[in-house]
C-alpha cells in the first residue's frame, strides 16, 4: 500500500527522515508548504521502485524554512497525503 509513513523527529531541529512506501513503481514528489499554502521546498521529484524508502530533510539549508508549522505533501500518480511538522531551529 502506498503511504507517507513517518517524519522523525517531529519537531524538527536540523534534520528529519521522511519515510514512505510505494505499492508500485512510480514518480514521487515530496514538497513542504507553509501555513499560507506556499511551497517552500521540493524535497524529492524522482522515480522510485516499489517498496519502502527514506529521504533526508535538512531544514538548516533552506532560508525559507524558519521556526513554525509546515506541511509535508507526498504525491504520486494515484496517491496524495499531507503530514504536519513543526520546525524549531
């Protein structure tokens, strides 16, 4: 089953690991939005094979990500999910 699984740690201080699972091979997009709905970072835009995956999010390298509440959105051809994260740098 395709799913956006975990974002650890949350709150994020420097880095977080975003874990997701794919039921079939396909294109995955992971983005971060602020509370106003603006895209502040595109973490991943790539093809992945079926199975479990993890990607690293480093909030210290993006000047648009400051302390606050954000939303991580995962999108595939047939799936979309959003998880809330808190950043404390």
